[in-house]
């Protein structure tokens, strides 16, 4: 648990480029970033910047 609750700026290949995982002993929510996507009729395309927000419980 010590390692799982102390992740900082971890980038995983399964996430979108630029999305990072961060946890702490008082914050168990690892993903706080996203990027908007829209369907073009054939596929999903990303647009805009990566958005960072706080998680409220």
C-alpha cells in the first residue's frame, strides 16, 4: 500500500498521452485529468488541451 499511495507523475501506455497518475496517503483518486473527444462519424478524435480537475467526494 505504501507504493500504491505514493505515485507521482506516473505515465502508463494505456492512458492518453500527457495523462499522469498521482496518489498520496490522503488522496486515493489516481486519475484527475482528461481530454475531450468527439465522434466524427467514423472515429473519435481528441481536441483541446488536457483538463485537470479536483475530485470531490
